[in-house]
């Protein structure tokens, strides 16, 4: 795999199973040879066979595994790499939406090539570099795809209006998993509350916080990558409740496990305001060891620390970097 600034991958991922070794190796190879931005398009297999009660958890796990593998490899190399995971089955993309990715090299495991969506631009489909099964770096000139709908029914309960909240400072993979889950939980609208600058005065390294407008823009752009067919509303939060305390249309709230208990107070406030309680949809960033991967191998189980990175840790690293840069040479 040749080094490039920007790259695409296409992976056919079984919703009910952990990532296979071939996908792990290809993803790590792509991280090692991409300098700026890596976009991982995934198509999910066996969606219809997943029970409605487990689909939400399985979706989180597959997306979290991909982010953890990529981020863990980037951390080993001290790489500053933008990684996005886009689940094509649920995003309602069109050929025109692929224009920003058209001129980047795209890689895929050989056996995944036939499952590339038929609506992909022919130029992209015909120039995919294949890896594995003895055909490494060969080209896929033709496609045997069947027509694919723009949005597959989700094997989890969805709601028309779904909310999420956070600071979204220095947008990182934990944020991206949270926002992806929120976008995939909604059928019409996402309401995203973002902490206003005044609410962050006591944050550590507050001088390195991104301004509200920067955080708002980055959040909007990412949500738009994940879903093309929903309304996205962004609102500054200046109190612990945000729009969830007054918007009667919000039916569900996506939260992390760490904030689940605190989020219950939002429903108390809604009830005080005469509104129906929201369904709480928790996500968990803990990823189990990958199937078939020995803990003592060079491809050991997913490093959960890569998923637990925080905006505070990023600001601390930036502060340390600034401090090193200000020191006089010895």
C-alpha cells in the first residue's frame, strides 16, 4: 500500500461478529500509509438476522471496533490522523455525495469487492485496489453488485426526533461514536445540544478550548457525513438541561454509560414541565477482545484506551506541546 494523504476503505462487516483478522490488518496498514484523512465505508452483512433487541448494541460494537483499531494504530505511530467510519446501509448516500471521495485511492479485501454498492460511481468501483486472497494490489474492473436501497431498515428501535448533548471540543472518536449512534437512531431529526462557552469556564486548560462556533461547525459537518436525509438542529446549552427540557417532540436521548444516571434528571425536569419522558439510549465504548485474535499476538485485542480519549486529555497534550515549544534550546 503506497503512502497517500487521503484514502478510502470499503469493508463488508458482519453485524453480529467481531472484525475478522483480514479487516484488522488492512485497516492498520491503511493507517500506517495515510497521512491526513482515512474514511472507512462499511456495509453491514446479516442485518436482517439480528434480533431487534440486540441490534443497537451490535451496531455500536462494530463501529467502536473499527475506530479502536484505527486509533490504536495511529497512537502507536504518534499519528495525527482524521478517521471517519460511515455505515453506508443507513446513511442515504447518493452518487453525488461520493464526490469528495472520488479522487482518493480506495482499498478493499478481495472477497468484499462484489458487495460494493451498485450506486457507487463507476469510476470509484472500477479502481478499487484489492487486498488478500493472492490478489494484493490488483484492480477490480467490473462489478457484479445487486441494486441496493439507499437506507436499510435498522435492527433497532428508531425515533423521529432524537437528542444528544456534549461539549464536542476537539472532536474525537468518542464523540464520533456518540454522534453516529444518534444519527442512526433518528428517522427525521437530530437535536444536538452543545455546551456554550460560558458553561466551560471551569474546564481544565480552558484557554485551549475551541470556540463554540468551531465546535458547532465540526459537529454539524460530521453529522452530515453520517446522514444525508435528516434535519440537524444545533443549539447552545447554557444550563444542565438544554432543549430537552422544553421540546415536547424529542422522544429519545442518546447518552454514554458514564452520563446515563445524570441523564435521568432530564426526564425529571421534563415531567415537571408536563412533557413525556424520553427513551434513554445508552452507548458503551468498551470493546471486547476480537474473535480469533490471541492476546499475545502482534494483532492483540482492541485497545480500549484509544476509545477513552477525552477532550481534556487532548487539551493537556496541546498544552504540553506548547510548553515544550516555548522552552529555550539546550
